[in-house]
C-alpha cells in the first residue's frame, strides 16, 4: 500500500453516455467522479463510481489517501473500506455532439 495525494476531482453528475438518439447523448444518471492522484511524482486519473452520488469528504483536493495500484485500476482506501477505481484513458471520452464509433467502455463527454 502507498500514499497518494488527490490533486483534482472532476464530477460527472449525469453519469456516462448510455446511448445516442441521433446526435444527442442519453446519460445513464449514475454519477461518476474522475480523481487525479499523484503517486511517486506521476499523475493518474481514476474513475470512482457512485450509484447514489455519494463522494467521500475525506477524498478532497489536497488530501492524502492510501492506495494500492493494480493492473488497470487503483484500490482506494477509506479507513478499512477498499474501493476499486479504474484508470481512465483517452478512449473514455467522446465529443458531446458526435457518437462514438467503437468503444468498449461507456463514455463521458470530453471537455
């Protein structure tokens, strides 16, 4: 287990794009949060999923949290609770007005 710093949080309250109706994205309504972690002087963006919109207060910008890096994801610790958070890639976003062509993961709009 290692200690990482939270350097940024980006909320996606509408959730992921579930499907498209023409050029209009339809969202799944499950809030997600992209968290930028700094670990060993390198930044990683991970995605925390919340069906209720809950986001732990202890995971605020500037906080240090315990993490464990695994293949393609981090395990974030909140006390004794271990929460998986998948690493985000450039394929996880799509321009808001253009449907994705071939994605294996649900996407969010790019900024």
